[in-house]
C-alpha cells in the first residue's frame, strides 16, 4: 500500500483527499496537488483509519489547524484525567491531539486515548524509549522497536528530533535558556556521553521506511527551539532548521509525509522572518509552531501570549498551531486549562485565516454580527467560537437583570435598556426606513 503522499504524486484522489477537500469546500484536485508537492499533509495512520479517525489536512491551502498537548508526568499520573483532558480539547474543537505522557504505563495510556480519539493523534517516541532506562542506554534496536510499536498502535504523527546534531551543541554557549525541548535535551546528553552523532539522524532512512509502511507523518522536532525571546533566531536554531530542510527532502523522497516544528519564544518583530525562512529552507512543508510566545513575562496568561504570536505566525506562513495553556511553565494542565488553551489557539488560527482572506473564513463572523445587530441571542451565542462560555456569561447577565432568560431581549447588562446602542440603532434604522420608504442596506 502507498502513502497519501505517494498516492497524490501518482495522481490518485484517495478517500482522505476527497474528505479533506469536502470539509474545506475546495476542489479535490487542489488538495491532491498540494499534497503531492509536500505543501500539505494528511496525518492518517492506515490502522487508525480503520477504527475511528476522521482525516484532516494541514497546509497553507487550508484553514489553520490547532493541536492540543496532553499527557501524564511522573508527578501526576491518571488515565482518567488524560481522557477528560482529551474530551475537553475535542469539545473545544481541537484539530489534533498529542500524548506527551512520561509517567505511568505509557502503552495503556496511549491505547486508552487512541481508542477515543477521532482526530489525528501524535506522540514523541523518545519518551517511551527512556522509560525505565537511562538515555545513555538507548540504541538503534530500542529506537526501531518503540517507533514500530507505536505505529502499529495507530499513532498518526511522530515528533522525531533528528535535526539536533552534535556539531550544533557548541552554538548554545551564549543562550539564556539553553535547550528547553525535552527530546532535544535528552539527545544532546546521549551525544555528549557517547561522543557520537544523533542516532535519529544516523538512522533516518530506516525510520522513514517504518513510517512509510504505516503512513505515519513525520513532525520533525525542533530540539533547539528558543525557550526565551532573547534566544530567538540564533545560530543554533537556524543550524538545526537547515538540517530539518535536508531531512524533509530525504523523507519525502522515501514517500513519507512531513511537517516541520518551529519555535517557541519569538519576539513579535521576528515572527515573519521565522515563518518565511522555514518555508524557503523546508520547501513549503507545513510549519507546526508552539505559539510562538512573544514575551516571557506572562506566567499564568501564556495562552494569551501564545495566541498573539500564533495569529502572526499563521498569517505569515504557519499551518498548524500547538496550543499553550494558562499553566505553561507552571505545572501540568487540567481539563479547564486545556479548554482555555484550545480556545485561545482557535481564536488565533481563525483571526489569521480571516486576515489571509481564506475562502469562507469570515462567514461565521458575518453571521454572528448580523445576529448581534438584530439582538438575536440564540444565533449570536451559537455562532460564537465557544458557545458554552458565551451562553454561561449571557445567562449570568440575565440573572443580574432579574430575568431567567429572554432570547429576544433588546438589551444586555453592559449598557442597560436606555443606553443600548444596538437597540437604539434598530430604532434609527426603522425611522429611516419609514421616512424614505427604502429599506436601509
């Protein structure tokens, strides 16, 4: 069986290509051509497709997608808590889930989550490689066994930190935050201990063959991503990016779908350059960014910091935003944190799509604006990005006004009836209509 990339390059319109095109209101031939060129991916493990996966596409021709990270740690490990977090993310309309678990029985956690996950599901295999062993003890056999096992379980995309090379490590000397990627730090430790090259880089062709067999999409990890805005766009980050460009081409030539991961913490004025240089070096492969966070001082509010950077990133070149929760840098998120992170990232993605002029992107905005103007509360709430929160706030306001709920109320508690500009505007429009005999446009 061929991969989605190979099928597209052969001119075949797979069922997943057709499904993505239909969901995006595009011609299937456009999706096929973008996929064939490596500018679009459909992360869809052949085995996950046989169970509950609904395929999505990621690429600049499509709307910007959002990923939610969940997962246990050695300090907090509950399968049920992770299921609840995943459900919260999916209720908030996340486009993908990544399981970053490091505590507990990783196989059981992964299988429990996958069985309930109808969106693309990703992992970072190195976390399992070091479970119950030191990083220094991993070898090629362990690497292949873990990656193939997770592929057989149905994982749709893998973060593989193959671009961190031994020769890049001296470039970190002047960094404030050093290596903040867990995968990057683990591999750097392995390379220094063994005085050898990154084994994931050395074995890359072998890894491609495993991923191609199951059609698992590469998410080439940026192990040297900046973890402080002072470290952004430094030589270490760019050196790794050049290696990721090389690996992108090698993987695609072996039939693998590829997206590339990016920073991190980036000042707002450097975001455009970061997006554009990745597109150039990695031949337009979809860019998957963590944020980026545009300042380091927003502890407790980094979902907002991330959304600011995410909007700019998606406008200038990113196709996939990894959410950040309010608890980033502070602790393991709970279900409420996950919901807040997904909603913030979805706002950023949508705002960028509207700014890009993407087909149909602003239709929901127009629908809500018309409902708001007409004081049509049910439509107003339903058309919002997070109807659950919007309705809860509206009901709270109604309670403050001493009413249970009036869907057709002609004011809200913000201004009160007498001062409500929306209500007054309706009166003005009716008066103009009456005087002129012409319906205002």
